[in-house]
């Protein structure tokens, strides 16, 4: 079984438990790297060609504008999913769904016959409508129920991630 962990994450100012805090690495990046280490999967960062602003307020403003326009921002680089059986898709909840760059990623590949495991970091909004959006964008893929992870608990999510992966037939390396 060939697995790809594809993720979108935002470093800089982020929202944690009611406060704006500057971080060097986004929560979703932390989670995705844990998943890749646990599964031995390939790791791909979904990154916009033009990075989002460092400032939380500016980033939210830009993300909302993209969402309202239903835009598909250009990605920094693309990856082919053709050789993978499973795609573990990690992203933060933005505007009640995924960042628009994740939409670009999903529309740029052929996910027919792939198994997609959504993993969504959030601060209380859980998966939002992202699972339905993934199913709509990838109708020929098997999209399983997602795993919501509180962003503030990303570093302590190993047990939750392991259980989720194993429950969907993904082999996990034992420590």
C-alpha cells in the first residue's frame, strides 16, 4: 500500500484558544509530520505559490476573499497522486471547510479509486463541511469519515492519530 500524506499548514500568527499566537510551524504541519513518521508515507506540502500573510488578520482576510470568489490559487509545486493508493489529507478548518489551496490540489489530480482520509485541525469548528466538499471534488474516491484534531493539542495527538489510522486499515509503525 503506497501512502501519501498531503497537507496544508500556516505558520506565523495563528488562533489558539481565543488568542493570537505566533508559531514557527503550523499545527497541521505538526500533525502531518507525525502521520508520515507513523506510516512511512511520502510527505507533500500543499503550498500556495504566493504564501499567505504572516499576520493572522491579513491571512483571514485573504482566505475569506478566496473563499467568497471560490478561487483556486496556484500552488508552489504539484505532486502526482497516480502511484498512491491512499491519500491522508491534512488541513486546517478555514471558512468552515478547507483552505482554497486544498481545493486546487484535489482538482489537480485524479483521485478515482483512491482512499482519502481527511484530518482537520481546528479550534472548535471540527471538520466543518470539508468532508462533503472532498466527496464532491473527488466523487470516484473513497472518502472516509475525518479526524478532527484540536490545533492546540496537535503535539499530544499521537494516540488519537494512531487509533484513526489503524481503524481505517493503515499500518502504523510501532515505537
